[in-house]
C-alpha cells in the first residue's frame, strides 16, 4: 500500500456502501478515522508504510452501519463518493464523510488481506466457486 | 392501435398545457419579484418549462408523423410481422454530479477584484423526461459545482441518450435590460469600466445565447415570452449513454459553449464527474415464471423434480411451491442464466412428445447441465421465448446485467435545521463543529446508563456508588489522596453522599467534565452528585457520567439551549475536531480501577504522556487508548478553573493543529 505521491499506484480495492443511520438530528456512520496530510503519519498504527498520510479506519462502532457494511478496522479509505481521500487534510476527510445531504456513502477501501485473498484465489484456478 | 395513439396524443397535449400554465406562472412571478434569488429561481423554472414544452411538442410531432406513416404502410402491402425483438426497459439514475472549476490562481487565492457570481443549474433530459437540479450560486471561492440531487429516469431503453446541460446566469447587479434604451446603454457601457460594461452589453443583447431557439420546424410553436429579468444561457453540455454506465464514479467530458466574453462564463475544467447507474427490468423484475420439471444431467432419468420457477436477474430460481416466491423463502435451488449459459432444445423425449430444454453452465472447470421440461408444447415454447428475450436483454444492456446496481430513490429531504443566527464566534464554533456527534455518543451512553439503572433496582444505587459513600470502608483508602487537593478547591466536604435530591449548588467546574453524557445533564444536577469525583475523576468521564445518572433520575430536567451549549463546551475532551476519547460503552468495572492520581496533577503543561496514562485508566475498550498519543483534548478542558469559552475553543484549535497529535474523528 505504499506509494509515491504523484505516481500511479496499483491496489486491490473493495467498494463498500454504508447507509447512514439517523439518530435524531445526526447521521452517523459508526466508525472513526485517523490520518490526513496534516497529521503525523508515524503515529498511525495501521499503516504498513509509516510515511503514508492516507485516511485509515481506526475504530468501528459495534452494531453500527459501518460494521454492517463490512468495513474493518485498519482499512485505508481511498475514495468517498468519488472524492479522493489519499491526499486530503484530516478535517476535509471528516467533512466528506459527514455531509448531511447524503444518506449513503460509497467508499473505496483497501486492506492487506484483500491482496492476499486475490493471490490465494489466483493460485487455485481449478477450484469450484 | 388508433385508440392508444389518441390516448398518447391527449396525454402529451395535457402535459403541454400543464407546462404552458407553469410557464405563464413563472413569467408572472419573474415580472413581480424583486429579490434577486427569487428571480433566479423563477427564471430557472421558466427555462425548465420551456425546454419541456419543446420536448413534448417535438414528440407530438414525431407521433403524428408516425401515425401518418402507419396509415400509409397499412394501405400498402403488409409490412410483415413485427419480428424485431425489443429489449426490456430499465431505470437510469444519475447522481452526485460534480463539475470542477479552474480558476486562475490569482483569482482564487488572492481573492482580488469583485466577486463574480453565477447561478447555475443542470437540466437532465432522457427520452421524454426532463428534470432540473437545484440551483447553486457559484463564485470563485468554490472549486467544484456540486449538485446533490439524485435523478431517476424510469422507462429508459438501452440505447438511451441522457443529455446533461449546464445553464448559468450571471448573478450580479440587476441589469434589467429591457428598460434601458439602447443609446443610453451604449453610452453607459462606454463610460462604465470595461468588465461591467461588457456585462451590461451582454445582458442587453437580445438573444445570441438564447436558450429557447426557434429553429425547430414545428408549426405549432407558441410565441416565446420575452421577460425582463435574469436569463439562463447554455454553458456546457454532454450526452451520456449506456457505455458510460458504471456502478462507481466516472468522469466525462463536457462540451463548452460560450466564451470568456459572455456574462455567464465560468472557467470550467472541461469535465463532469457523476455516478450513472442503470437497472434494467430484467434484473429487477420477474421476466417469466411457471411450473417446470427439472432434472440434472447425469442423474437417473426418472428423477424429475417439479418446481415453480422464476426467471429474474441472472438466475432461474426454483421453488418447491408457488407460495414460496412471494413468501421470500430461499429457493430450493438456483440455475444461473448469464452470458456464459448455453440453452438449447434437445431432441424429443421418446416418452413424452414435448421437447426438453437443456441449460448448461460452467462451474469452475466443469460443465453442469440441467434439463427442463414442461407439460405442453406451448409452455416449452414460451419458456424458450423467455430465455431468448432474456439473453437479448442481457446483450443489449451489457454491463448493467453483470450485477444489480443500486439506485436510491431520492428520499424526501428534511429541511435543513435552521442554525440560530447569533453574532458571536463563540456560538458559531459550537454549532459548526462536530461536537454534535459527541452528543450522539452521549445519547448512546445515556441509554446504557438507563439500562444499568434498570438492572439495579430503583432507589438503590449501583454498587460503585458506594465508593462515594461516607461510611463505606471500601472507600476509606481512596478519597484521602484527594482531600489535600480538594481543600484548595471546593468548600464542600468530599464525602457527601448524593442520595438525596440535588442541592442547588452551582458547580462550574463540573461543567468541564463530560457532562453531556447524561441526557438531562446540566450543571446543577452534576455538581451535587459526586462532589469529590470531579477532582480525581476528570479523566474518567464515564465514571462521572454514571454517577450523574441518579440525580438525573430523581430530578429530570429539560435542557435549555444555554445549558446544553455550556455543557458541550465544558466537555473534558473533544474539541472542534470531534476528537473522540471516551468510548461508547464504558464498562462499569473500569470504575473500580484505582486512579493514578499522581499522574493527573501536572496538568499545566500539555504532555501527551500524562494524557495517555490517565485516559487508559478509564476504559480499556477504546482502541484510541492503545495507540499512540492522542490529541490532549482532555487536558485542555481540565484546568480547575473554568476558562472562558473563547479561550477554550482556541485551545482546542491549537490542540488540533499541534502536529504531535494524531487526530481521530468519529463519523
């Protein structure tokens, strides 16, 4: 997942759709994010590359909409509804997720286990699906 | 045939009449309104109505022509059976339209010159349906034009063309062009500055960029009313079709009309980003259903299974009984019908006179064949026809049939809560920030508290409350370290047990703590609960909140806005960034953990180590505690005197901007 900013990167990504939960006046997604280009990347416990300033999922509220959508702790968020999240300040990332006008967010996330899963499945071409 | 045509005619005629009435209304409104934004909205509806009228009239024209053609062909030799297969229709949805702008950096960053504002909106046309988005005012502080509307077109064919048009109108001083005589106008434009003069001239130009061109050949054209007021001009357009449909966001090119000289010009980057999804009917609806007998190839020839089958999407669902289909019961088995499936009619079964249908699929490396048969020739024929139609639909709708794309119906949006217009920055800081999210969390916590209360009987306090009890030997050892500190702070005795209803002490210090955890919290009820708790318990907002629950039970109070605001600000953690320290469900067991009071004392400097040790004593299930240091928001609000709200919010800001912290936000 490490990449050089400005150069194209190749990752295995998963699309996750989360329907916001309305609690009174708020729309919550049920997870916490960390990271951002204005944050210290060395303190990110989830990133492989400690210079990665991307947005990571740091906590999932149990029973929340994010957990129901199979978002996992440690996921790196690449896009939210088409907006890029690999090169944004922390607050901008938070704002993109908490837009009150949107009921659904579509995230593009990646995690190490996805790559491993792809490699694993590619190694067994004759397996019945 | 004629009846349906007449009906369609009258339908369209009714629609045209409706739109003409709407247009007249919009014209009248435009003439009557004085405020600029009202005028813009009215002009937008005028534009939409005009476009719809044009579309309906051209459709009417086409229908009339088709009728005439049909009469002609009927008279001549038979055109032959309509053997052409028509693909099924579908729903097409476009949402999250975003058009990036490309301001010159001098304009954007330096914010020089007057703010050139334009009102823009999009018209989306597919077939006979025309929708408009909400109007957005754009100036050089925006980097993209975003339209939040999601627009769903029903009844689209796979060869659809979705035309997206961006209209804009200069939204500046009211150049009501109609009234100024030409000579005066030219004199004015030469004496005014270059840019404003250009705009004036452009707005007075009759209709070089007129949206409603009378180029159509339709003889039924009604006169286009020329109305004074803002007029929208076409700025850019593009046409999307099936090849652009995808279940994610894509960027498409825009064709820009107009140039820099026009008053309605905006520096577009040249592309539009949106999510275009399509749901063909063959994926969402049952195309065919009926009774079948299924046999798996390779199985013993007499083992026919009688099922009720439904063809939908990319599978043939087989249920044991017909009722199961409606009952949403899992099907007995499913046969895939997708692009790789091969279906053929087999040779006649010697026993029955009916042909069988063989369905072959490749699962992994193996080929699996199911044989279907029905009771009669007509049924077999109908099933074959349904399969062929299904294959045809899938070939026409291409990538839309791989997986069902989600289309959300635009929900009726609640009106945005009106933010109280208050002058001071103080209030703005509170409302704007995501402090509100913590009150959501506080709701969750409060519910837990209520659960806890219910579990322990009413009237008796939870076991940990005994910690604060005077007579309890368990607590003997605890409060002593804090007494020395207490003496300096509060006049009250540290061991008052808060069984009785709240005494009306005002304890501003307690307002600093996580007082919003309890729903009915306000300063009064909190201070009386655990008078000594706040001194050594401030790192444990959960503890505090739990203890505040009992008086809240005894004396429920509705929260005034002021009190709520003050409690929000008084929180011991979580500044403007919504940084979240307190876990959602603090287990009560953690409260009994002895608090390292010594580590709490050096509160003056903002040391992250201190924060970590203190907050780790609260509860262990917060992942934020296990990681590195966090924004020492908790240290901010915890001085033992209540700082002014402005200073506190500044401190929160500084905490957020401190690069030593790794912020986390709850969303």
